[in-house]
C-alpha cells in the first residue's frame, strides 16, 4: 500500500497544473492514514513537495488535492501558490467544493449497522461534511452515531447505544480493511464518535 501511494504521489508532484481548469473549484479534501506523511519523509520528499494536510482524528488526517480530469494532483504549497490559493483558505474552500461535487448518497442496511455509498472513492470524505451528519443525527440512528472508514471508499456507521451493531460494525470494518491492501486502505482504528462537530475516538460507554 505504501509503495503504491508513493508512486502516485511522485506522478502527481511532477504534473503541471493545467491553466484551463479553474483550480479553485477543483481543490478537494482526501482522507489519508498518518503513515502517508511518514512514508514521504522516509523517502526524502522535501517539505515543499509534500501535500498540505490537517489532522482529523487518531490515525487519520486530511490531505488536499486538485481533482483534475485524469488524476488527483496533490496540493503542495508551490501548487497552491500557483493556483492563487492562500494556505489559510484551503480547508474551507476544499469543503465547499466537496459539498458541491459530492454525488447522491445511498444507504445500505446490514445487521444493525449501515454502509454508505457515494461512488468516486469519496465515502470517507463524508466525515468532513457537517450537513451530512446533521441529517444523519436527525434520522433513526439518533444523535450518538459512531463511524469507521476502513477504506477511502467505505464508510460504515451505527447507533453507539447498540452493542450488537457495534460488534458487527467492527467485524465488517476488519473484513473491508483486510480483503484488499491497496491504495484505498485506511485504518481499522477504534471507531469514531462525533461530538460538537468534531470527531473523537470512541471508547465505549
């Protein structure tokens, strides 16, 4: 997984940003494992060539990229400057673009928990959209929801008060994480719980 991530990053870093594309409208967030940055540092990638990131929760962080027609190009400081995007506006701008570009969300119920599907490998980025979680907390799952993202294209969630659903959620997350160790794999860390608009590790009741 690490090697494939590194190869993708190297291709992206060397890609000139096309002027015909409105880059401000193409900046989006991507969910990564913290080992992504460690791997870049270990391979000697200079700091200025590393993607801009922000912490999310536990083993997860948010990186930023330009969603171009042929590939995602990592948003490094020089590329952001080239696009005329200030570092201070990156998180909010990327979230606005994500909300605009997000496909219609579909839900699949399974043994007490729910799988969320968007397509486009955007499932994990739903963690970042407040409007989505406000909607989910108003649903039958209730206000105390836990989530896990074993892969970038996999978001599972359930009611934190349902012990049976929590157990099934953990087993399903492990299955998704281990069945294919590719560039989409993220983490089977402890589940995440949303509190006051922020994610924290869920340690149970």
